[in-house]
C-alpha cells in the first residue's frame, strides 16, 4: 500500500490572475506544497479585469442563508488579511 511521506497534499493552482495568486498565497501560508501555473503574465488574466468588488452575500440572506453565512465568514477572513479591502 502507498504511504505518503508528507501528509499534506500537493496542490496545483491553475491561473495566475489575482484570484489564483491569492489562493496560492493562502495555501502556502497554511503550509501546503503549492505550485502556481500560468500561461501568460501573472495578474493579467480574467480576474484582473473584474469590477473589483466581492459579493457581500446580502442578496442571499433570505433565500440561501447558508451561502450568506459563508460570504460573511469569508468577509471576516479577508478583513483580517487585508483590512483596506473591506468597506462596510
């Protein structure tokens, strides 16, 4: 039977836009062995052309409460990592 020497999985993030770079950074900070793959220049992908706003989850508060709660938790995480990115 195969036994991994390291219990942490190896993760490949495909896409080096703002989202991919952010995800890769977060994974590395959490101790995961991470590889980022990008076909062009870092930060030049689809996420670099977004409107620059994250969904607050407020529109899901009545119909999808679990999704709204997840958005709220993620907003709290982002505000701890980069407080200037969150506006109330």
